[in-house]
C-alpha cells in the first residue's frame, strides 16, 4: 500500500496503478493449480470453500487495459480491471473438470495445506473478492473481448 502511494505521488514519474482481478486464460493463469491437480490427482481442489468468489480478467483484456492506461492515463489514476465480478470458484472448477473429463466435484483443501504445497500465495485463493472494471470501461474506453468466462473455460 505504501509503495502504491509512493508511485502515485512521485514527482518524477506519471504514476498510475492497475489492480487486476484474477488473471486467467483457457488453460492457465490462475487456473494452473487446477490443471496440475487434474493431471496428478485426477480431481480438482479448491481452497476453503467452493462458494468463494473471484473477480476475473482474461490476460489479453488485461494487456489492453495496460496499453490504454499508458496511452490515456493521468498521474495518480487508479483502476480496477475485472470483466467478471465475483465468480464462484466452485462453478469455475466444475466447468474445467467437466471439460477435462474428470470428477466435477471439487475437493475442499484447507489453507494450511495449500500454503504448504504452493506457498504463501495460496492465502489469496481463499479470499472472497469482488471488484468492478466499470471505471476503466468508462474513462479509458476499455472494451474487454473475453467477458464470458464460462465460454472460455468450458
């Protein structure tokens, strides 16, 4: 948080910040752990609860948002970048599991087990998060192309 404040108030740069949602693509990004579980365990796991929600943004839409802020942004601008706000982790993992032809029923994994296996980043998997990219759409004319996550991952 303090680093963000430094970036936004620095005199010698045009400091701007993008806060992306969970970055995904059809076969990777935030879903890498799901594909690893499918390959090694034959099923998928979710951390803490399948009712946890994540804001999602496709990697290509995020790249466009970065380009737009560089072209149009002003010093001090801060934008959230998400095309899908608060998508159920359980619904996403079920869609991926179905596509992969494995059991769609996710296995619940506690935070400590996830941290032990993949590191402290796993705490983030258990956060129920929502954010909107509406400000970026309105002020940067950001027009995401990957707004239908279930069409992308199914």
